[in-house]
């Protein structure tokens, strides 16, 4: 997977991309992240990338020319309408989730446009972006953190990026449920013991315990997710026992 990131703050990216799983994925050639500085494509003396909004009002607006040039130079002039998604990170976009991450992971290449200032010239949204994604209903100062979040979530889904081949499948949200609780040593910490089922060595019992914990957590914390989850008859029976015995 190749990510092409377009930003006015390229210095934001390396520290996160040089750690942990993403670092290893890059070293192993599983992902590649090219960070393009939009300012390099502004040709006036001051390398201007923003300007005042027509119609007045506060704030500055990202100019279209350097953004179009940066994207077209990295992707080829056929960028608008080409096969490579050009994703504008904006609070106005469709909300990012595991399903969207999965969808994006099917592409070999993604372009990520990070907005700054008060906004971007509307023609960028209309004629350059093919998709708009928000990471949640709050406003950040720019699209850089959202772009890193998208790169992280998508990369984890690519073959061989996680050491454990079942890693991404068991993650919260991947199976449509919140994840079951994890424990490691010591067996008792400040009076709290690891649940007996996990120490039993009985893998069937451990699997059942984990599934039930995932179901119960989702029921308590995110009941909305249960409507979309892939549930077996046994799962439904367990959930029914919760609704009759417990208050969420
Ligand atoms: N830029 C500013 N806020 C954002 C958000 N919530 N999601 C994506 N991009 C953004």
C-alpha cells in the first residue's frame, strides 16, 4: 500500500511513522508513505499557500493552485477521476470507522489531503477530492492527525503487517464487537485475580469466556454495535440471559 500525503506540515509525520508496527511495515516494504509539502508547489516569492476568503470574514483559505499541482505531480495529471482515491480529511466527511478502513485497504494507493487554516478552496473539494473523511464529530486544527489515524488503521489490515495473523481479526470492532478483557502476569495484582477460565488451559472454555465477555461489554458500552454484529444462536441466547438478569 502506498500513501501519498499532501500537507503544509510534513514534519508532523516522521516521528509516528518511525515507531512500532508502522516502522516495521515500512522497513519490510509492506507500506510506503510519501509526504509531499504543498508549499513546494507554490511558485510566488513567498510560497503563499493561503489567502483571504472572498466575501470577507475571518480566517484564511488554502489556495487551490499549489494543492492541485502537488497532487497532479505525484499522481499524474489524470488525478481527478483516476483510480486512486483522493481523500480530503475534513470534519464534513463521512465518519471513519473500521468498515471504511477495510474498504480503503483494498486500494493499492491512497492520496490524503490535509486541510489547514479555516478551510480549503471549494474547488479542491469539488474537482480534486474524490472522497471526504472525518475522524469524528469534533474540529481539529488540521487534517494531519486524521491522516495518521487513517494510515494506522488501514495499515493494520494489510497482509503481514501484524506479526500475529489473527491480530487484526480479534481487534475491537473488527468482529463487530468490543474486545474481550486481557490479562498477563501476575495472577493476582493488589487483590484482583485473573479470571479462573483463563488459567484453566481449556481452550474451548477460554474461547467461550472471551466471546461472552466481548458480548457483555458491547451490550453494556455500545449496544448500537450489536445490531450490526454477526451473532450466532448461542450469542443471542447469552445476550437474552443478560437482558433478563442485568441492567445495562
Ligand atoms: N480536520 C479538522 N478536523 C477534522 C476531523 N474531525 N476529521 C478529519 N479532518 C479534520
